[in-house]
C-alpha cells in the first residue's frame, strides 16, 4: 500500500496513490447515484415543490418529538435545515466531491431516521413517514417496519461508499489529477 | 490514516455546517405554519341537539350521494348522546377540536365534512355526504374538491380519532388556503359511527389519485 508520504516524496508515486479505481470504486458508482439521487429527490420534494415545506413540518410534528406550542421554532428550523443538509450531501455523493465525508453525513442521518422511526413505532404513533416528502417510492404511506428496512438498506450503501477509498467517476479524482499534473 | 479520517470528519462537519446555515436562512425567509389559528368557538358547548340557528346563507353541499352507495339514516333520533368518555381538554378545544355531538350540530347546519382517511377505510364507511381528501392531495396543488368550497363555510375534518393526526394536518392546510371555520372531530369516524349518526358506504366523492 502506498503511503501518503511516499506519494509526496517519491517521483511518480503520486500517480500510483491516485491510480486506477479498485473494483469497489466502480461498484460504488451505481450505489452513489442511487443513494445520492434518493436524498436529492427527498430534499427537492421537501424544499421546492409548492407546499413542500409545510407538509414536511407537519410530518415532523406528527412524530411528537417537539411540542408545537413551546418548540415551534425548532420545528421551523428543522423543516429547512434537514432537507438542505440532505441536498448538499446527496449532491456531493452523486458528483463525487468529498464523497466519503458526504456518505458519512448521509449514514449518520439514516441512523437518526431509523431511531426516529423505531421510536414512533414503539410509541404506537399512526403517522406517515414523510421521508421523501409527500412521495413514498418503496414503502406504504403509513409508517412501518418497511421504512426501517428501507433505511437500513440505504445505510449499507452509505457504509460501502464510506469504506471505498478510490471512487470512479468522481469530480474529486479529476481535481487530484489536475494537481498532480 | 488518522489524518485521512480527520479530514473526512472535517469535510463532513463542513457539509453539515453549510447545509445548516442555508437551512437556517431559508427558515427565516419562508416561514411555515406550526400552529393553525383556532376557529371561532361554537355557539353552544354541546351543540348536539341542533339548537344552533342555521346560518343566513348556509353553504349547500355540492355533492349528492353517488349511485351505488348505501345511506344509513340516523333512525329518526335527533339527538344522540356523545360517546361515553369523550371529554376534550381545554388545549384541544383551543385547537378547534369538537365532540361528535358538536359535529352533529354542524352536520345539521350543512357543514362540509372532510374524511382524511385511506381510500379503503373511506369506502368501507364514512360520514354521509363527506368528501375524502388526504394530506397528500395538498402536495403541489390545490385539491379540486377543497378549491370548490366556499372559504367562509364550516368544515369538519375527521380521520380515525385517537392517535391520528391526519385530520389536524388537513385542517391546517385548509387554514392556509383561507378557510377560517375548520373544526376537527376528535373522536373521528369510529366515534361518529358508534353514536349512530348517518353513515354511508361506497366510493362517495374522493380526491383523485390519492
């Protein structure tokens, strides 16, 4: 394995450090497109379709984590902050910019979502997921175990992307090559 | 390797920070309604016996019962006591929740009833003359059924009662569209049905595609 110090001190070693992608880097391309694309779609539905933010705030309220009377401002902030983080991290994963860091963010979000859904199910709440805004591509509208399985599958994809050191078709590789040249 | 992990964590924190900053700014530019304005209080506390005077120009329900539905009359009983134990807290009353008895009073005033439940639940039985409009119907457009109702008309929204928040969410959407007299029947359809009030089965009138 080529160490970073080798890459910087040995002539020609830099190209090896950022050499051809390994198999996992290529396998990860569809995973990146799928995972990042899903998050971008979810964020778009929550932020940019008419009434999207209002519907998402209703979804947040339904989970009964915050008291609307005293913590309304927190719901308001969460309504916008969460989708913007999803949008930026999703785009970064798709484009291959800070890929592993963006996958870490998405993975952390998914762990949070799984905990939230499990908590709602344990409390017997009869709510809709709101995970992808008003759309529910893989699971029934009503929150259930399917949503946990869906998020767990996405979490596996995020972990695979995080574990891959060299991603194919990534803008960050283009940047490295430019620096090396 | 430790250096690599540190840079990943820093990049992740930067992503979250930028997203949070944009989101925070966005939340100040585009506020959302967290708590809906309470509707005007009903004239009587119980409202079950239909003693409220009808409005001078009561809204007319535009949807006759479609063919193929069965309507169960209320057996001629004008007043049915509310379900046992149905007591609304002051908090719920302030949010515009009403009892089944109060909802019956509004039913007598030709108020519009909106069913926010799933299609199969609606078709298995719903308040006679009610429309089915779910929260999803408000996504990206004005539901045609709701768009055709007068903004000053009285509206009662219901779902399955208990832990169901769908009716409250639909009521909020209607408030955002300019409706001012939107009430939530707290006990939902089970409370209405158990009280022996008019119900019907069949396709009824539903928002398409939801």
